[in-house]
C-alpha cells in the first residue's frame, strides 16, 4: 500500500474552454455502507475532483460490452470495507469514455485519511473482445512494453472519523481540518495510473521517474510518490506538487502541471492549461459542480 502522510498544521479550479469533457468519471456509492458520501456537499467536492481530470484528458476510451460468451468481470477492493474481501462484478459493461469509481467511507481507527486505486479484471471470450476491453482503444497497457493506461475504473475510500473540509473552495478551511478535495484528487490520480500502472513503472529509472514531459523527478523511497519537498510552479507560485506523499492540514494542494506531465508520460492525452484570462472567467463555474492496487492517505 502507498501512503500519503499529513504534516499537520482560496483555491478554485477552473475548467478548460478548449474542449468538452471526454472521459466521464462516474461514482458508484453502492458500497458506501456508512452513508458517509450521501451528503450532497461531499459528493459535489468529489465531482469537482473528477472534473479536474475530465476537462484536461482528451482520450477516447472504447466501450466494454459484456454479452453472450464475452464476459468482462471487474475486481476491486470494497470501499466500505477495504480490509475485507475484494468485490467481483461479473459481466460488467461500460459506455464509451466511462470510468467507474466505487466510492465510500470507512472508519480506519488510525491515521489513515483514505486510499484508492484501479481495479483488476478477469476477461473471457474472443481474443479481440478481451484485447479491446483491456486496452480500450489505447496503446499497450501491460508489461514491459506498456506506454499507456486504460482503466475501467477502481475504488476510492475516505476515513469517516477525520475532521474534513468539504468545500469546493478553501473558504472556511480551518487549520485543524483536512481538505477532502485535495485527497480526492490525489487518490483519483492513483486510480488513473499514477504509481499504479505498468506504464508508470516503465518510467522509473533507479529512484527517479523519467519522462519527456515531466523530465527527471525524484521519487520517494517506495517509488510511488514524488519525493517529499518536490517543488514546482503553479500559476506563478512555487509550491509542492500534489503527488508527493505529504499533505498539511488547513491547506489545499493544486494538481500542478508537473503532476499532469506525469499523467501525460504514462499515456494520457493532456490538453494545455487555459490562459489566465480564461481561468479567471471560469473559476466560479466549478464551485457549482456539484486484485486491486491501493493508495493510502494516512495522517501522522
């Protein structure tokens, strides 16, 4: 498991005017046994995190249609009981560009804020069906030749006993609270392949991630986050990248262009960031937006 540590202790995210959403991240709350995510404000914050990726990724993911002898079974950890048995959903189907993420809450009873990661699968039927279902029209996604990612989805879970800030902006974010949006973005990046895909592993050289867009970036000792203290520029300010393994209370992390560069290097088609004037015009819009691999977010 991969952990994001909390250090202790007003962002608005715009949407690109250059393209309509291509990928469609859909949340399924079937396994939210505690009802933690039944509140509309919490779901709005989660939707805002998904929107960040939807508006920057221009990939076209083919549909997965289980029918007849063709069967695509999904395997994922239960977001209502992440230490229990994996869930298997047989004969799963997904529309074009749809990525399904099972979301829920769980009382960890320790310093964990949450975890998430892509699901696994079992596929049977024709070779062309399974090839299409696994690659979804993208490049190679498995093994040493992997240069792309094409997830059907996965799971994401949040600690129910944490003092959270659920706003889509930082207004009201207290120094003792942890920003739900920041954790959601971080975990969704893991669902989408950051440190959870063969394409990411194939970019690791020694203890660095090396890619044409990101350059050479040091990783932490577990090789699943940027090294602590990795700084980059976000809209003219220097700050720590979102995919380091730490998060301070009372703060919100931006998903920076360095973080997006890594997603590009593992195969996502990332559209350019909008011009500053476009960002300013669109900022208020987002406030209205209402064997599986895991990535954990514990507090110190």
